[in-house]
C-alpha cells in the first residue's frame, strides 16, 4: 500500500460517546487524556495512508455531567439550556482531541494543522420528534420535583422504572450542518478537522423572525456524522464503536459476524429487525443514509481492529450502489 | 466611504469579559443572547466597510460560574481543570456569538461564513508568572478549606481582605497561538472567525516528553488578542471596552480624553503610570505590543462609540512607527 494511491481522500471518523471514558472509569481528566491519546494513535494509520481526516464524537457522559452540575448549582449559578451545554462539550472534548492529535502528529513529525469547529446543526421545527420526546437526559428527580418542572418549566418528564423521574427531550433528524463549508474547505486543505461533537448544537429557524435559535434537543451523533460525511464528500465513512464488527442475530446462538455488504443487503437486514434501536440501529441507519446519498465506502469497527480493517481483514465494510 | 477602499483588510476586535453580561444582569441565556445580538449589530459596520473580521472575547463571569459549579458538584461529578473549563467557555460563548453573527448577516443578506476555532495558546513553563500567581479565581473558601487544598491539591491560595480565601493561578504571557494558521487562512478567505476566547486555552510543552499539555493558568485576553492581531496581520486592532475613550489622569480633576497617539507617546504615558494594572493597563500594553510588532492601527472605544470612531470622530486611535 503506497501513500499516493489514496492521497487527498477524505475519511470521516465518528467516535463513540464513550471514547473518552472506558466502562470502569470515573472520567477524570487523566483518563480523558489517555483515551484521547489512544484513539488518536489509532487514527494515525489513516493519516499515514494519506487520508484527510474529519473527526466527529459523542458527548453523552460529559453533557450528562454538565446537566448534573447545572442542577446541583441551581441556587448559585444561573443554569444554561441544553444547546449551550452541548456547545461546552464541543469546546472541552474538541480541545482534548485536538491536543492529543497534535501530540501524535508532532511525535511523527507530520505537519498538519488541527482545527476544532464549533458546529451548529439545523433541525426542522416540524420534525415529528418534537411531538414525541424520546431521549432521557440529566439526573433523576423525585416525582414531585419532576411534575413541578413539567408545570413551571414546560419540561417533558418520564418515570424510569424504579429509578426515579427524568427529563426527556426530542431527538430530531439533522437537516443542515451550518459550518459544512468551512469544515469541507479545511479538510480539503489537509487539516485534521474535529466537528459535529455530540451530534452538533441543535438550532432551528424561528418561524416568526426567521432567526436561528438554539433548541433543547439532542441530535443522534451518527446521523449528524452521516450527513457531514455526505456534505464533505467523504470517500470513507468510518464509525468506531465498541465491537469489532456488526452481527446478524446479535447475542443469540445464531450470531454471525458480517464482513462486507452492499447497501441493498443492509437495508433488507435492517427491515428484518437485526439492528435494534438501542444499539446498532442508529449506526446502521447512518450508514444507509450516507450510502444512499451517494457515499462510496463505509466501515464499522473498533479502534483495535481498525488496522486490520483497513487491510480488509476485519470490521464490517459497506459499499453503495455500483 | 466606499466598501472597496478597505476591501480585504482584516480587523481584529477584542470584546470585553463582560460583553455578554451587563452590570445589572444575572447572566441568563436570554441576556447573553441579547447582548451578543447587540455587539454583533455594532460589528456589522466593520463588515459593511469591507473588513474581514476576527473576534476575540473574554470569559471571566462564565469561567467563574463553571468553577463554582465544579466546586458545588464535587461530590457527584469529577471536577475538570481550569484549561478544560476555558475550553468549555470557548464552545459556549463561541456558539452564542456565532449564532448572533449569523443572524445579523442573514438579516442583511450578506453571505459570509462564521467559524469558531477552539484556540490553544502556548505559554513558557519558565515564565516568571509561574513563581508568582496573581490571578484570583473561583469561589471563596474558609481558611481551613483553603489550607487543606493548598496541602492536598498543591493550590496557591490567598486571603481576600475580609471576604474569605480564594485560589490564585498564574497569568503567563502568550507565546504562540497554535491555531494561528487556520485562523489567518479563514479570515483571509472572508469568513468571520471567532478565536482566542478567554485569552485561549493555556498549554505548554512538557519539558520531559515534549508533548503539549494543558496548564491551570489564565492568559490575559488582551495580550492574546494583540499576539493574534499580529499573527493574522490585522490592519486594525480594536479593543471594545466599557468607556468611549482612554483618559490621562483618569478619575481625577485633571482627567483628559485621548484622541490619537503614536506608540511612542503611549509608551511614555504608560511609563508615567497613567494606566493602572487593574483597569486600562493591560489594554494599553496590548496595543503597545501590537504596534511594536509592526501593527498599523489600533483603537480603543466602546460599542456605542464605534460608528463615530470609524469616522475618526470618537474613541482613542493609535498608530505605529511611521
């Protein structure tokens, strides 16, 4: 494999929401930094093979912590809405990733700029998700407190079997990535670009004023990544997750790892219910979205398997219509 | 005044730390948004006159709130270090400014991209500031608690006459703005760039590993702005503050507003002690830094006076060596 064969191709890599905190960790800064270093070391392989990189990432544990801090400090600090908290995590996680990436590049004397773009994503005020909030966020509350907030603050609240009450927000589909031009421009110039963190900061056009306005919602980071992969014309869309491959009949005696699929095969398996909403579903749907919009190649794997996967000896590969 | 006469000139505008929260306000999201809208409306004049814009901003009240939240939630959420909190405010305030700027541009049908760059600023581990922390940050503590943290967490703490104890961190000078190339590139392409928020995220090169590493310090945002103005080759460096002009003998019966000065005059007045460290001092020093590094024109004024100042009928103007 020579570098020149893939030169100037763009790879968009989506990192899982737990990329910065392993399962047995508390989420200290040292853990965040070490995990960011490991991920960026794995991504160096893509840089070495000549790809221009766009990186997206989740923010679940971090935005959860900010929501909890907002609650705990409500008496002394004016709480900020969810869109602002997502923006905070784009700053902090973008910084950690960008710093780790700079260190990996410098260690190898590779000269690339690294840029984190605070990314707004427009959603449709008429998205059916707004009539049916599905995403529980933030700390648990008592029934009393939950009902008070539902009344006073117009929150949608839900009981989570036995564990207490939580707020629930809509999860609309991403329509447009506001900073797509800048991201594409920077990536095509060879810079490593970190964007769309946490699925992006959700905004919508106010129906009366036409102004952009933040909205308290959570956009699925895999859907945003798929849209961004399309909009930056990524040659490869890679979702890094916790498993090395995608499986049929996952978790049953009939479990079978998938190696390579066309979008048609994938769509059929999706319809057959192989990929449940709570786990592989959104990732597979994101891959379908990307390929159906004209995307060429996609890959689902974990960081450890990425080197093999890039040689075709691991991971699950997807191709669009031929 | 025609647009073409100043076309493609770059103006770097530094917004004060309280640009997002007026003195009588609590800092709600509505207040932040309204203030951001007002500031961006004032900056439209620079856009209309053909300037490419780079905007920097302070983050004092916001990072103070995050420190307080970190403290209040210490039992339930792992606290993050100061560099990460600065990164959080670059995300949140960058988002608010960027959204307000997009709305102003859209209202006028001006087609410009707006980009917030998460900005790291390198400082020197041998900067004398590290031996002499001067910047009090975060909430007040009891003497007992302060001394415990000094012992267990290696904090520098100080008693603040009668109000309790606080943590104190170093305020080193900015050496290098890591993302300067991307910022300059984007600004020269006509995009509005928001960068260097809160003086930038302080990092240093680890003496043993050579790696970039975050450091708990606060960089003066006016010094960072001056360095960035130099590095993006800004034609105009404008510091927006709360007063319309700079004064000699400020607050005395001999008070005199300054209209236009050369860097030599300014340096002499600085040496005479006209600009105290706690107020106009760092701004004047930043202007001196910028002009001595070869900068052309600088301006200190407030948003209300900016229109007059751009016509030479207000504000305090500075020019470099002729």
